[in-house]
């Protein structure tokens, strides 16, 4: 993913957005369970909706950050 966001393919953008959404869901599930909360169906729907909201924009932001870091030699 060393390409600027504008050059990342739609497939790369899609894969990254889905990985970020899954990461959001997983972190929240682990946090809830670590605090003794059961994952009810409504909570799962809420987590999925939260993860899906803006996932493409988040992926493009990450691609842009990665591109900026690569341009700066990091």
C-alpha cells in the first residue's frame, strides 16, 4: 500500500476498508467481553453499523497517511 490514496486501486481501498471495519468490531467485542458484557444481537448490529460507517473514508485516510510517510522517507 505504498501508493498515494488517489493511486490505490479500488480493490486495495475495499480490502483496507473491510480490514479496518473488522478491526473495529473485534476491538469492541474483546473490550465488551473483558468487561463482562455479553454480546447481544442488538449490540452486534450496533458494532457492525459503527464499523461500516465511514469505513471507505477511513481507508483513504490511512492510505494518504501511508503515502505521506513514504514520501518523507519513513
